[in-house]
């Protein structure tokens, strides 16, 4: 996906909205792009800078481009925090004609037997959490974000019709690798320490029950529109 977006960009200048610690930024740099990141969190911006990413701290809708323009605006796993209409309007303001706005998300789907057990653990430990009551698949849940992004681009008349591209891939996690990730997921840092400990114990037991590892299926979905 990174290679495809970089190849379609009319030039090397990329603006990474919500760059966080620079995970996407570094991949676009490796693909030959010159990247400027924006993030609201100064702490994450500091981490990104230490890895060689230039970052400015601001909310995208309020950020001052100071006359700068870009060939591509990207947002990895962050566009749902941006107002989709105001964000598209700001992207149109800073994109050169023919430039592209490309926003993307990774959607994870564990194997059915693991997914069911994980859901049972969340429902037991954190019954008030929306994830504990979810009836949709993760991809169905994320589809709302894809639709909102596309509708925001359509509302900004400076863009052509958005398109959606899906990239399927998978990764195998050991028990310890997955337990290292879980506390970093959205909202998990707010759980009480005893809840987090119980959650990790339950998830660890579920992975142990399937042999100590599992293969996560991912769909990376990009919604893209071209600046007219």
C-alpha cells in the first residue's frame, strides 16, 4: 500500500496527519518521500523526531500551513479523530493540483475460535465496554469510518470521486507478542490496573489454549481522492 500511494503521488512531499510516533512516516520516507508529520500529542511527536521525522504539534483542522503545499496527504489509523469535512477542506487547501488525500486503517480479525474467547474475556472483565457488546465483525465496524472519510471528500468539491482499495495480509503472534500489544490498543491505558491484569491473564490463557500462538488476519483499507 505504501509503495502504491508513493508511486501515485505526483511528487515526493507528504504530509502525515496524526503521525503519532512516526510509524507510517518512516515507511513513506523509506519509499523515497519527504515527510512532514502533524500530531496533537507532543510526547509522541518527540518520539517521531528521535527517529528522524520532522513533526509539528497541532490539530490538523487548526494547523497553520504557512503557505506550504504537498503532493500527498496521508493519515494512518487517525482520520476518524479528524472532522471528515473540515479535514478534507484543509487537505484540499494544502494539496497541489493532482495531489492525493489517502487515509487508511488496519483492521484486525482473529481466527473465529480465538475471537470468540477474546470476546468472552472482555465481556467478563469489562462488561460496560462497547467491544463487549459488539455484534458486527471488525471490518463491518470500520466500514463506518471508510464511509465517513469518503463522504467528507465528496463534500469538498475540490476532490474527484474517492475510491477504496483493500490490502489483505496476515501475521502470526506468540502469546507474549500479543500481550505486549494489547495495552497499546485504544482506550486500554484507561483501564484500572487490576482490570488490565485480569484482561491480560484471560487473553493469555485463550492463546495458550490454541497452542501458544495464533495468526491474525488483517485488511488494510485506503480511501483516496485526487485534488482537482
